[in-house]
C-alpha cells in the first residue's frame, strides 16, 4: 500500500511539474524557461534578475521613468549572466513572449 501511495504521489508531482510552464510571480503570463533559453541563461538567472523589476499595476501603463529603471536593472543583471545579451536582443525576446492582454 505504501508503495502504491508513493507511486501515485510521484506521478502527480511529475504531472504537475510538466503540465504548465513556470511563470514569474510578478509577471505571471510569461514563460520563464522559454525566455531564459532564448537569452542563453538559466531560468534561475532570469528570475533573479527579474525580481528587481517593478511592473506597472494591472490595467495601467508604466511611466517612461519606470520603463527606463526596469530596463536598466534587468539588462545590467542579465549581462552579468550572459555578456552577449544586448538591448535589442532583450527587447526581441521579451516582445516575443509579451502577453496579448
């Protein structure tokens, strides 16, 4: 019986882990693993850098100053993980995974 329960729990964990892509807590609509792969870094590196970004409240647009500050933080952090990441590359990857709504 214990073996059956263990197998069932293990199957559930595997299914839950593979059922949907991981998303950022403060930007829940973008797939972290895909973005990280496209930038040539790990998902953990991307999450660590993105944690310093402050998205605009839902339903509002960020000010130019907020956009600049977030971009400056994110790009400089990502470049520490992969110096080949350019502003243009970051824009292209983030636009590729930008939520439609």
